């Protein structure tokens, strides 16, 4: 059984009935229920399709935050081989919210950066729910500079509500660390690709997402601030998060239209959590395609990146 979101109640009811019938059949308490199960499965599939073909921006926020959604380490484990993580920023300490290191992708060396939220209470606390501190971004800078020195492409996987806003993080230079990471990302002489796999929140996401190619999963979100934060600032009312989500244009479809991102990676019906292997495989194919396109274009990667981001918002 999945963890159902509030708008998925019609699907939850049908799939609950299917599970009950299957349990009864397995226990020998019911016979000849195959036809009923098949009928309910068809209804459930139709209901799921109806729900997901007209998701509102706020509903997409909920899907992007789904607790069962695959996270950074799930992608690293499936898409890359020989992953060697690196720890510490050589200045203060280690930050487990940022995953960084080197691995092989389709047999080629790559540097990996990612923001990991965790999958259960223990791992979420360990990774601070994907909210990085300054030392996390300084670790990212260290790995990017090493990759640049040795001519190794960079892949970043983004999933964070934003950088950690705690007092200690601010005292240790959170804003400077984010700015430095953003600057290093923009100045890389090697190609880099970023994928928003869940939430891409504020500067905490941008710090590792300024890339030659930026992709988003179909039901991910990418925004300058969370809908709750925007509602609190604009209307001093967090209950208007739905309005904020709609007005901010944070969905993959909106951002593709605005030319903020380069492509959308399709998710399985019902979201990435319903078929984790399929969405991870699709992401790997898109990353490979992106590197191939960059290589065939023969462009200066730093200049390509510069023009890409300067063009955003231009009207002429």
C-alpha cells in the first residue's frame, strides 16, 4: 500500500477494497473474486488517470514532497557505479545533507552532487531533511573544483526545501557559501547537468543547479521560496499556500514554458513513488542524452552556461 495524498482518496478507497479482496482470497475466505478484482483494478486505474491529468500546482507540491518518492541516494545507487563519497569542507566539518563524490556513469567518470532528504525518521534527521548548512555547499565547491581540475563532468540531483536557516549556519556564512557554490557552478569548464528530482527550493537548490542542462521530473517543483513562505510574506497567511503555488509558476510545465529548464522527465502514472525503477531509468537516459547533446555541439561550456542564464527573462 502507498501513502496516499488527500486528493487521492478515490484511488485509496478502490485500492483498499482490492487489497481486502486479495487478502480474503489468499486466506480462503472468499472464492471466485477474480472478476471483481479486475473490475476494481480498472476503476482504480481510471480514477488515478483522471486525478493526475489535472493536478493543480498545490497538488504537484504535495507529490513532489511525497515521503515515498525516490531521493538522491536512490538515484546514485541505481544509475552510477563505483561511487566514492567525499566528506567535509576542509574548514569546519561534514554536512550529511549534501552527497558529493565521484563515480562512473555509463563507464565514464563523473562528479556527483546531491541533496538527500532521507527515507525514514532516522535518515531524515541524519540528512537534516535535505537542508544543507554552509559546510555542505563548501564541500560541493571542493568537489566541483576537483572535477574541473581533472576534466570530469558534473551531475547534480536536487531535492531540498531550501538551505538550513539556523543561527549556526548563518554565523558560519550560509549566504556566502551559497553564492560561492553558485559562482563555481557557473564557471565550470566541464559540462554539468542538474535534475530537480523533488523540490528545488530557493538558493539552497540554485547553488548546485546552475548547469548547462537543467531537467525536472514531471511532478517536481522549482521555486525561489516555498509556497508557505510566499503566502506568509505576501498575505501574512500560510493557509493561502495554494494561491501562492498557483501564482508563483513553480511546476515543471510552467518553467519549461518560461525557458527556465530544458526538458521534463515523465513520471509513471501516479508519481515517481509508484514505479521508482522506471523513473530512475528515465532520468539516467535523459542525463546521457544531455551530455551527448553538449558534446556534439562542441561549445564552450562556460560561455554556454553564461548565455543560457543571461537569456532568462529577456523580452527582446
